[in-house]
C-alpha cells in the first residue's frame, strides 16, 4: 500500500482526487489537508463533499510546518491541488524527504522561469525543481513520468489541446510556418470552488476571456513545440471542456496520413477514444476519458481536431492518478477504467 496525502482536499479537484484514490486498492489516504486560512477548518471531508458520506468520513487537517515535519517523511506520495505559489514553495521540500510529488497546480508546468511572473503572478524561487519536474501528459511521457520525483500534471485546456495536436506534430505533418489556433470552452468548475460573481452559474453566459493572455497558452506552445493562438471561453455548465484545434498541414499530407497518426498514437491508450463523429462533453463528463475526432480538407491542407474531456478528471485528478500509477510501474489506467464487458460476459450473467 502506498501512503499518500492530498493537500488542497477541500476544492473540486481535491475532492475528485480523493474519490479516485479511495477506490484504489493499492493506496492508503493518510491525510486530507487544507490551508491554515481555509474556511473549511474543523470540518470533515464529507461535510463539504456529501456524495462521499459513508466513504470518506475523515477530518480535514490543517497544513503547517509542524504537520510537514511530523508526517511528511511518512508518505510515499503527495498530491498538490493548491494555489500555484504554494506548491512551488513546498514541493521540493517533500522531494528532499523522498516523497514523490504530483502537482496539479501550475507551479512547475513552465520551463522558462521568466514566464511565471507574467502568467502566474510570482517569481519562482526553485529553478532546479522546475528543471527536474516532468510534464505529466500520461499518454505521451510514460517512461519519463515513471522515473520522475516531481510531476507537473498538465492543465485541463492543455491536456485536451495537446492530445489533439501531438499526433500531428510528432509525425511532422503540420506546416510549421503557420500558427495553430485553439478554441477552448470550459464549464464553470474550472474556476474553482470559491465564490466569485464572475464565475457564478447564474451570471455566466458563453463568453471569451483572457484572449492572447491566458496562462495555458505558453504551456501548450511549450509542449506542442509550436506557437499557438489560444482562445478560451467560459460556458454556463458545471463541468467538461472542449478544445477545437485548427492546423495547416504540409503540402501533400492527406486524411489517410492524419488518420494513421492518430491511430498509431492512441490505439493502445484506452483513455483516449477516437470517435466517428464530433465529441460531446456529456459523453465524457464524470469519466476519465478523452474523446477525439478530426476532419481534413485536403484542398485547403487544413485539419480540424476536437477533443472533449472532463476538466476535473482527465483535465486534473484522473490524469494525476495516471501519473501516480506509472510512477509505481502499474498500468496508467489502474483503477480508472473498468474492465471491458463482452457479449460472452453478459451471457454468463444470465
């Protein structure tokens, strides 16, 4: 059994993570931790997330230096679902104690230290940790994730965008002289659990935001190996995310080339499902799956790829569990994807 703690367990992502790990037979959740100034101090986890009543009825502990010194070295792994600056400050301290870190914030996603003040609002004080951190796009970096002590779990928009882009980039099918344009739409849970009028369900209409300035733009460009234009939109639904990517293809690239690239990339990746029609958020909400579909205009040499995910699961908690599984030599889908039901199995139940 691997002993783990979740820091930031009161939020939406922390709750999803706790729910997934509670069902993982190789995991013991030792501590669910919140910040010392949290309004959830003194409460139980199930008081905040009632669907886990009777399953995760445990007290929320307050993070402190004393907690870290007392319990930190007793853990095998820690998950950060915290503000970016907090994980940037504390992650390397856990690594020094021999604890694996899976950071779901943006504290280690960007390799350029100069980008942190611009996109995350703080100066990063741990350059060696940034250098050592492994980007945790599970389908694309399994070997490196398995060896890493610190994994930077990707953002939700980058996850959907990169799953759409990377098969074409790695097969050198994209015209590198043209920009890649991404239009993303996310539900309001992506803004977090704290009350905010701008993200209140009753106030939100479909609208673009942070155009040409969103913090996920440099992350996507970095991991795609190409400059992108990222246009995020907020929509009035609770959870789910859809990214639609438009790319210019090199001369002579046809739909068969694109199809082969996606099949080669994901044929052994059960979480990524290649669809026969445009994906829908309702088909992935509350699941760890990523649904992908594409069309190619050979005359215009353009490909359009859409990817739908649950922003709290494949876009955060489920991907963190994938990385955790890989780090211990297990299948990335361990305790995430149920066994496939076949006709023979159904017949045996009758």
